[in-house]
C-alpha cells in the first residue's frame, strides 16, 4: 500500500475575513475517503483555526431618554400649597446624562417647588409641589413637563383640576337696631355660612361700638360654620346719641 497522499483542492471559501481551503484526501479505496479543512488566517497557514477573532457590537440605537409624570391627574384648591406630582427621567441606550425640565400650562400666579426649570438626572425623579394663588380660576388645566438635553426633547402631561377655595360668609341680623343709653336689652345675631366645603369656625371681632359699650359674649368670639351667635349690647348711661356703624369681621386661618 502506497503511503503517498493526494490532496485535491475543492476550492477556497471566504468566511468573515478568513479563507477556508476545502480538500479531499484520497487513499486506496480500502481505506476510504476523508475530508479536512485548511484555514488561512491573515495569510498564515493553520490547521487548528484562527483563534480569537475581532467582533463587532451592534447598538440598539442612539442614546435617548423618556420623561414621565405621576399621577396624571391632580386636584387642588385655589390658595392651597399641598398638591404635588412627580417627574421621572429614564435613560435609553446608555443615556446617563441629565435633562432640564420646564413646566408649562400652570394657572397664572402658580409657583412650584423646585422652581421651573429644574435639572433631572436619568434614572431619578423629582417631587414638584404646587402653590396656587387664591385667585386661580376653577377648571381643568393641562400641565406639561418638557425635558431637554442637547438636541433631545421629550414631554409628558397631566391634568390639573382646581376647585374653588373654601370660604365663608358672615351676616348680621337685623341690619339696624335702636337702643337707649344705660340699657342692656339690644341684641343682634352673627351667622357664619360655609362655601365650597368650608366647615370650620371663624373668630368674630366687633368694631365701631360706642365708647365703653360692652357685649355678651365679649368680642372676639368664635362662631362655627352653619351656626349663629346672639350678641347682647350693654350701653353706658353716658353714651352720646347718634348713629354708630358696627362691623362684625370673621377670620379663619
């Protein structure tokens, strides 16, 4: 049996920067046919392969970020400073910078803490507290948080609903009384009526009474919403005749 080996080239195949030489080994038919591969790596002959080869990484896209607000509906009362929401920034494709967040659409005179604009780093969030003026009109407002970083800009919106501020009315009855000097029988009533859910009390102060006149109860006194207080006047005998405009002022908060 001859020991010589015949190599017949089957061609070159190019695979990602390397050449593969495919050949058949012919020996006597009693031995059979075997196949082997010679790999040409960067011009060098190797029977074992090319070892480590350069690889490339495909990115999923340009760096970017998302911005979101939570909750997407907020209800507040005119004159309040308790309503709040959260602004969050999330990086995409490795974005780890910060965005400058600007708020728009707030009612006139509204301030925020922190003040707009403010900076927000990717992966973080910021609580924003609203301070609404008492003059804010009832209704719904679309408030938009816009985050900008370089040429990137993204926005998220929420609906702000403003209810009328709680308040109360104060009334005197009757609106005119007549009394004699040195008497203690003239009376009037002070009433408090709540508005927009007001259910507290008001401290009532009387002003404009004649000198040395006293009242029962003594001024100031408290009146709860929905209630009234009868006030009795005691006038000194030295009081001068005339008209005296008496004012009842109620304060709460």
